[in-house]
């Protein structure tokens, strides 16, 4: 599902919003509408492991596993592509 995100350009430092679908990919590419510069967003720093507990009725053991969720800031910084 696409959602509106706010990005800050690494080149001109202006902020802009784009509709993007952020998936489990580690990096996404965006282009600044002001200076038309390509940028990369690295999602690794925003990944947080979360313990998930699954309860099954009639089973005495609770199943625990680690899930990953993204905790994105209000303004997502971009980086120069390598």
C-alpha cells in the first residue's frame, strides 16, 4: 500500500513528499523534485526487531519469534547514490 512520506534532499536540503510503497527492501531510490538529483534512502538504521508472541489454543507452549518493523522519522534523510 502506498503512503505519503517526507524526504530531505541530500543535495539541496529541501524537503518534499512522495507517495511510495516502502517494502522490506534495504534501499529505495527517489528523485528530488527541486534539484532533480537522484537519492537513495537506506532503511537499515530504521529497522527495529520486535518480539512476536503467537498463542495457539490448547497448546501449552507460546511460540516466540522476531519480527522486523520500520520506525521511520517524520522527515526521512536521503543520501548520495554510490
